[in-house]
C-alpha cells in the first residue's frame, strides 16, 4: 500500500437536511454524511462495492438503449455515486480523494490527445488510434518502473466475469495452453462438477456455511470450465447466459400472468405446471 497522502481528508459531512444543488462539493459532503449516519453505508468497503459498480454500468447501458432522458440521468447518477463512494472510502484511508481522481483523469486526457493540445497533427481515426497505443505503451513502461511488470494475460478485456473468463482462456489458447479438442474441456467440466458435489454432498446447512469459501472456489471452477466449453464451441458465454436469463424472465412472466392470484399464494406444483405450459407456448409461437 502507498504511504498515506499528506493532505488527503474526507469531505466534511453536510448538516441538517441538504438541498440538491448540482455541485460536486455538496455531493461529496452528502456522501460523507451517509457514511457517518447510514448503517448500510457505514459497513461498505471498496471490495463490497465492486458488484454494485458493475451492475450500475450495465444499467446505464440499458438506459442509453432505451433513450429515456429520466432513466439516463438516474443511471448516470448511480454510476457517479459509485465513483463518489469509492473516493470517500479512499479518502477516509488517507490515500487519495476526488480531486486526485479528477486531476489524474485530466492529466491522462491531455497526455493522450497531443493532437489536440500540442503541435502534433493527426488527420484521421487510424492515426489517432496508433498514437493512442504508443502513449499507452509509454504509460505501461512507467507502470513497470513502479514495480508493476506487464504479464501476458494482462490484456484481458474488462467486463463481466463470464466475458473475462472467455477472453483470458482465448489469450491462453493463443499461447498454446489449451486442449486439442472439446472433449478435454468436457472432461474438465465433469471433474469440476464432481468436486463441487463432493464439497456439498451430505452436508448440513451449517456445515455448508462454515465451508462456504471453499465451496465458492469450486463453484467458480465449474463456471470457468463451462465457459471453456462455450469457447471451444465458438459460442459467446455471456450471450448464451443472457439468452437464458431473458427466457427465464419470459417464462416466469407467463406464470405470473396465468396464475390468477399472487405468486406468494401459489405453490411450486402450480408454478411448475405453468412453467411447462410456458415452454409449450414458446414452441407454438
């Protein structure tokens, strides 16, 4: 960890009931107040916030696709909240604050656009992209000088866990770390599923809870192995999973529409029968 910054202090919490002013300093003060007085916000860490940041990014994408101004403003705000929340936590640790993040971003944008802010002349997108890659290479050299060497799999694309898993497997395959045929991927999947079964077989809920960390690792191995099967089939694991999610939502919506009563007042037998009806309805549509 870096030594504590000399002048990094979290924002002073706002007092009373604040107004919505549209000013970043007031937003930081509001976040500081939430950290001071909200039980949920108090217990969060930078690591516990990771799933929320990912979720908000996806929801922003959906809002942009919808082209609804109110939804877009709301989701942009939720993404901004994640930035503000993380900055508040790091400021509390004395590491850096929002002004440091903004300064770092400004420096990066200026550095990566010499054709805008300096005398360089780049006439088309291809030239801009080539120069951008050169600058990123220079930045990587600076990272290596700070003791962060670049590894062969460091170029894995950011994204969901499924997207990262498929990309890292693709990169490893290019380096010769792969099975010759899909049979190897299936064998590995079966092996990992059996290991997961072993971890939970004949275990009580209390025993599972006590061993949840190891079980999580085994489940992750299963997911990773299944993604490998998708890759060997030239399928996109993310797209396949999203197709399944949408299908599940559609079938469950059919159940809800056909029940004639609340879901809470129904039992699994009723819902399962309607689930099968939903599948037949799909085939006949």
